[in-house]
């Protein structure tokens, strides 16, 4: 029962939420399921790495690596841009709550809480960006090297 409530349901929720974002980005058909599948896979990676690393910033980084790799592979297979797969799949990991609480502390004048929440939120957002950038850079490097050998 813990497996279902702890891992399956959160991944299903991430999947379903990203189906809604696919409508916003005008993604149809099988592309919707690929984008949402990347989100579910990324959230599963985020949950599975929690006991191993103990830091949600590192969890977000590892999940971003998985989502980026998924997006790159699916984009190559379907001959579509990577951006739509990547953006939609990263949505469940975006630190929206951290942004909200950062602004709440700023408005209420709680400087210490504002700064700590701000740094944590920037760390999460940076981990997502670096994870996506790292995979994209390796893919481009691999492509250039393959073109150079041909």
C-alpha cells in the first residue's frame, strides 16, 4: 500500500497535471503522453533518490537529468523539437511553493527567512537548469563528434 501512495500516485498526478499543460502548449496525440510520461518518470526519479541523497536540490538535479535524457531521446525518435518535451516534463519540479514563500517573507519583512528561502529556491531552479543544460550539451557534443568522424 505504501508503494502505491508513496510512488505510484504522485507520479500519476504529475502525469495528469502535465497532460493539462500539453493543451496549453498545443501538443496533441502521442506527444501528450510522451511529455507527461517524462514528467512521471522525472517525479519517480525525484522520489526514488530521496533516501539516497537526502537533499531536494540534488534530487531535482538528478530528476532533471532523467527528464532531459528522456526528452532528447523522444525528440530524436519523433523528429520534433526537444523544447516542448522538456518544458512540459519539468513543470512538476518547478519550485512554485518556494517562490510563493520567498515573496511572502519579503512582503512581511522577515529578512532571514526571505534570504534562506530565496537561496533554496534558486538552488532548486538552478539544479533543474544545470541538469537540462548538461544533457543537452553532451548530446550536442556527441553529435558534433559524430559529424566530424563522418
